[in-house]
C-alpha cells in the first residue's frame, strides 16, 4: 500500500517539499498530493511588482509539476484532524476529505491587521495575490497628486513604497515607520536607503505609530492625521488559523512548534515549513518569516521525511542566514549582509548591481520550485516497511 503524503499549500516551501519528495522517493511507494487554493504558483516576493502594475509570468501548477509524480489538487483547506489524520477541503465539487500518512503543513501567512481600527475596512495588503490585484486596480484609478501611505518598514514595506513611487512618479508616496528608517541595517545600508528614497520623492514619517486608518487618512499615536487616498498595510504577517484549531502544539501566534527536522514536536506524522512553523536557527533565535528561512526549511523537511521513510540518514545542517535582499524599484537594490543569526554586518551591496542580484535571487527561487533538487541527479529510494510505520506514528515518542 502506498504511503500517502499530503502537502498543504503550494507557495515556495510547500511546492519545494512536494517536488523534492517526488524526486527522492519511488512512485510505486508513495503518493504526493499538493493542495492549493489557487491553480498557479504565486511568486510572493514579487507581489509588490504586481500591485505596481507589472505583469508576472503565469506558472500553472499542473505545468510546473507535469511528469514529476506530484498531483496538484485545487481546493481550499478548511480543517485538519491530526487524530484521524484527515484534511477537510472544499473544491468545485463541494466539501471533501483527504487522508494522509504524512502531512506537510505549509499554508503560510497573510497580513496582520494587529487589531488597529479601520485597517481591515480601509487598508490594502500585498500578502497574497488577490490583495495585490485589488491594490493594482485601485492605484491604476488614482489621479495624479494623490497620496499613497505605506505603513511598515520591514522588507515588504520598503519594497512596496519604492516600487509604487518608481512606477507612479505622479503620486505622493509616503512611508510610516515606528522606528527609524532601516534602523536594523548597517550604516552603509541606511545611507543608501535614504538616498534612494530621496531620489524617488518618498516622504518618510519616522517614529510614527499608526493607530487608525480611515478612507482618506491615517491617524497616529501623537494625534496627527496623515492624508492617504490609499493606505497599504505591511506591518507583519499572521499565520493561517487552521493549525491553532487542531491538537498540534502551537505557539501563541499559531505557529506549529517543530524540531530541527521541521517535524511537529507533538505529532510525528506532521511537518511544518515556512511561516507556519516555529523553528529556531543559530543561537536559538526563531527564524523570521521569509523565503530565506522557508526554502532551506523545505529542503530540511523533505530530506527528513525521505530519510525516515527509507531508513536513511537524517539531515543535520542548521539553517543560517547570509544576507537580506531588498529591491528598491527595478533599477536599485540593497543587499545587506548579515551574521548567521540575521544581524547586520558592515558590508552591503548597493545600486544597480544589487538590483541585478535581487532579480537573480527571485528567478532562482521560482526555478527552484520546478527543480527542487537543484538540478542534481537523484536516485529514488524505496520506502521500507519500518519507515512507513514510523512515518505514520500517531503519537510522538516519549
């Protein structure tokens, strides 16, 4: 009987896990089902480009995984029963259920309103393609001279502000940040960021805590009202709520607690990758929600699953950071080099070369989805009876 592997979510991490497992294991021994609510693979790291009016190359999952042994399933996940080992889904035929022996939870995250009044009603988000398309439509209909306020100065906020300002120089683009602009960057990185934002005409409201959003303005903790025909909310991500409703051990934010192989500490037949997982890196620090964390976590999870099913050696490499890649429009970029635990060092790459670097990283991430073993030859291994039994264990070992 084939071992049933179900992967929930076809973002960067889920898609990489599914493809890597299909290339590591014999098709006679396993089935790999990839469940996703959209028919295409979405390049999330490019959604600020989509919102600014650029067209992205379509990547239908059926084409991406044709001939790999991965079976894409177009459906929305509505629940997971980790005791019965089933996933509840809804598709064009109605409600259904999928049984699994091994589950990979990669449903990712969406935007986090942080409970700020008016955000859900009036702000736009680019954490997913539907939100990016709504913002794209709104910006396209915006008259010259109107103000766009981006709230949040993480990587998403910086990239969104720069992309919109470059694509629409006729608009007044502003960025509201709680601290200083790029205060986590090196001095060289901060200087370059200020220079590019100045050239793009972006107004930066530093040390500004936005406490409310209305249809035509944002309000701040110090009582100011900043005009905003459009507000873009990029203050962080919140994980999909499904895991929190299960018996899985999760954090207060709903992330699944995993070990070094991305395996749930409470249910050994469940793995979590990407934003949905609470994993730690060097120094015991939690990995940040990013493609830089998610892709190596996906490799780790896939290789651990394959090793356990086939009696192979478990992966032991820890996930380490190297740099933070920031696009600042199509012509400028910033590559901030960091320590293994993600703290900025003095070195940074800037300018046109950094933009090319970031573009290669984005292209490489998309290429990696269709080539999850990095194009290297692989030998599919046979699933052992003992491995299948261990992989389907109901309770974690003491």
